[in-house]
C-alpha cells in the first residue's frame, strides 16, 4: 500500500522547530505578526484546540481493522445517496479549488482510501461519500463554475435542503485569488437555505504572504458584515505542505459531535 506523506501525522509536525510547527498547525496565527497594531485578531483564535484534542481528532482519520475508512458510493441524485445514518460534512467549491486534493490530505493516514485527484478541473461529477468508521461521513461534492455538471444546481440544492444529518458545509475558496463571483453565489445559496458553513482557504503555499493576508482580511470582513451562517474563523490549508490539515481534522471531528469538548491551549 501507499505510505503516508511527511507531516501527514501530528507526531511528525511536533518534531519541527517551534515557528514552523505553529505555522503548520495554526497557519492563521502565523499571519498575526504581520497585521497592523490594534487589528482585532479574536476571529483568528475562536477554534484553537489543545494538543490532546488534535491528537484525538487525528485518530478518527487513521484507519485500522476496527475503524475502517472507506469510499462508500457515488450519487448523481438524492435517491442514490447512502442512508443518512451518521453525522455528515460536505466539501464544496469551484472546480479547480483543490477540493479532492484536500480530502486526500485529510485521509492521508488511511492511504488505502481512493480519492481521485484529476489534473483536469471539474473531474468530480458526482457526490462521493466516504464513511469514517462508525463516526461520520464526508462528502466530496461536484465543483461549481468551470465545467460543472449540467445538473449541478439540482443535485447540490437537493442535497443541502434534504440531507438532515448534514452538520457543516465546508466552502473551499482559492487562497490565491480570494472570493470569486461563483463563490458569492454559493454563499447566497447556503445563506438562503440556512445551512451552517465554514470557509476554507486552499493553496496557501502558492501565494505570497501579502496577497494571502489581503485575502484573509477581506474575506473575514465579508463574513462579519454579510453572512449569518458562516463560522467567523477562516481555516487556511495547504494540501501539499499539510498546513492547517491537522486543525481541519479536529474541526470536522468537533462539528460531527465526536469531540464534544475541545480544550483550548
């Protein structure tokens, strides 16, 4: 079988020197020192679990005989979706935002799980369901915008409105370019349906610190002023360097009810 990449496990991150370790575990905090004095950073630290919680969360994403992590099925219509037996989270975003790459990074400690990552944007045409033991289900949704499936709207709207076990939607936004017109449409849909969601900025390794900081501050302001259902803290991730991946695993475990108390450090 495939082996997990470096830094996929928290134990590997903890061997790094302190500033690099913090940058991988809490990438948003790494940006704090570059902010103007007096900038409100409360929304940078709303979800700040301690090491014990991060380690407990990681165990959910590590498969073994008693805790299998499996691709379950794909669906183009809700009547093809598996029964809504477990708490569920879904990942949506533009076709080339790096959604499947992020899901592969989250599942990197279970290398036998097949998450297809395509060089061609818009490869995910169906809703793909992954079952994480007896704890929760993670759904990779088709990308919107460029090369979205024709029936994207019907598929995704039906899912969001009918899936009563859906605990949180993760809206992925390209950290290089920030919020795009199609992202605003997705936000409007989530707000209209009253779906709780969180924004995740991807590809943070591909942008300069200045551009990333600008995008973070602009999106945080947008979330504060223009949204009701969005969690106020952004999550920053790099699927390549594993920045933010450990924190995101912890948030998924938390919102699915599997880490009821998250101790802040």
